C-alpha cells in the first residue's frame, strides 16, 4: 500500500515537473477543490491516503538520504540523449563529460547521417557541436531537420568555440524552431581554437579553458536535469573583438583574408607535404569520408565539413591549406583518443545504465 501511494506521489511530482517545463503556461489549472476531488477518492479514504503518503514520504527521504542505494538527482531524470559532432575532440570531451553526469546516451551525429528520419527516444535531447564561421556546422543543422517529434521534448545545446560564440546558439534556436521544437537552454563553452590562427593560443590559455569547463560542468548539468528554460548564451562580436585572445589572432586572420582575395579560396585546398608517411590517419579520421589514400598520399574530395580533423590529427603535421602558413598549432583535445574520433561514423556510445 505504502509503495503504491509512494509511486502515485512520484508520478504526480514527475507530471508536475514535465508540466512546469513548457506546458505550464498553456494549461488551465482547475480550482483546488476540483483538483482534490480528481486526485483523491472521497472521504473516508482521503484521510488514509494522506497519512500513508506522509509515511511514504518519510520513508522515501530516509532511503535517499541514508540508504545504500540512494541515488543522485540526475540519475532520476527521464532518458537523456546527446548528439554530438567534433573535429578535434573539444565537443566530444564536453559531450562525454555531460553524458557521464546525466547518464545519457551519446551518439555521433555522423553515425546517423544516412538515415532519412531520426527519432530520438529520450524526453531530453541535447546537441553538442563546435562553431564554424559563427554558426553550427551545417551537417548538425541538416540533422535537426531530419528529427521527428522534437516539439514535445526538452531540448538543449552546447557549442564549443575558439574565438567567441556570437549569435551561433540563437541561430541554432531558430533552426530548431523551424522544425517545430523549442531550444530551452544553450550553453557556450570556450575551448582551444582548432582553425586558422590557433597558434596564437598558448598552452596556459588552453589549460585555463579546460579548468573553466570543469568548474561549469556541474551547474550546466543541474540546469538540464531540472529541465530549466534559461537564456540562450551569446556574445557581441564587437565587444568580443577587444579580448586579447581575438586580438592575437588578427594578424593570421588578415593574412588569410589577403590570400583569399588575391588567390581565391581554391588556393587554400588541403594538401600534404613531403613529411607525409602514408599512415592513412587522415583518411580514417575524416567524419565525412572525404579523404582517400591514393598511392600512399591523401586526396581530398568535395564533401568537406571544414572540421580540420585531418589537419589537426596528422601525426607528421604534414597537412596544410595549400601550403599557406595559417598559424595553426596542431591541436586536439588531450583527453580524447584518436580511436574515439575515428569511431564517429559508426558508434553510439552508451553511458547510461
Ligand atoms: C574551420 C573552422 C572555423 C571556425 N570558426 C570559428 C568561429 O567562427 N568562431 C569561433 O569562436 N571558433 C571557431 N572555430 C573554432 C572551433 O569552434 C573550436 O575550436 C571548437 O571548440 C572545435 O571543436 P571540436 O574540437 O569539437 O571540433 C573554428 C574552427 C574551424 C576548424
Ligand atoms: S595523416 Fe598525415 S602522415 Fe598520415 S597519411 Fe595523412 S597526411 Fe600523411
Ligand atoms: S576533409 Fe578534413 S576538414 Fe574536411 S571533413 Fe574531412 S577531416 Fe574534416
């Protein structure tokens, strides 16, 4: 009996939490008297139910506080799924940290790219991705367009950025809106830059970015586990510009612009130098299957996501943008293994129970 009442109690709490997310505004609540007569049988059962609920509540509190099988709040939430895309491992590291905290299923976006429709099972669905040219990668946007039933889910997004998030998450919110969903939370996480000008970022700066993320992880996951609707993070590019991190990248960005204007974008196509040893890592790590080894040298096709994984993970630092010195420090996230990156096309990583 106590167990049954406890279950009803939990169910009512969960229902309320679900309602409090988005539906609360649109639902008309009945007056209290109506609620009572709806939820509880009429007297004399009412008194018994209240008493047993109280006992169940005390028992529940005791188990969760002192019991050997006490559970953390995040483990109580409905199923969570996180879809990610990553070139140098920053977004994968962030997605993995969150998946562990939220006991979520972690799925690479590229592993589902061939599917026509994508049906997330979880009630809570998140997207973690880098930003390229102040926008989410277009393949992540395409992915959202294929998703079904996102109108009734709690959706969150995390972008990792090397310069500034600008309006990229707000842009992503609009993409989601155009598919009938609503982005309830958007977090921007600063990480080491993986593109042109990354050489300007010092190792000390990289270290402090990792530490900042570690400090934020708990708070971000708490917001998600409470299914909070919070402000989508963004920044103002004009004021961002005066941050020292961006100022230090300006010379290489100007050099890059000059190259594009004088020689065209074709002059910045990927090439490999004589240092290439034919190991084939660039072929295997490319999430788009866009690199093919021909006579022990990489050849690039035109289905590139611009993630710079081939360039950054090359063990010989043999890949460049047409031989142009773009001041790129060959970088990848220190806690992400090359095999994890190579698995993006195939694997769904289950971290949940
Ligand atoms: C081609 C390219 C373009 C990028 N454009 C931006 C940008 O516009 N703004 C920014 O803040 N970071 C930019 N970045 C940096 C990445 O967003 C950042 O390093 C991110 O954390 C990389 O994540 P990943 O390791 O998961 O790929 C760019 C990186 C690349 C390779
Ligand atoms: S990863 Fe580098 S060294 Fe290996 S095949 Fe590609 S270009 Fe050559
Ligand atoms: S070719 Fe290189 S930059 Fe383009 S998608 Fe493949 S790994 Fe990424």
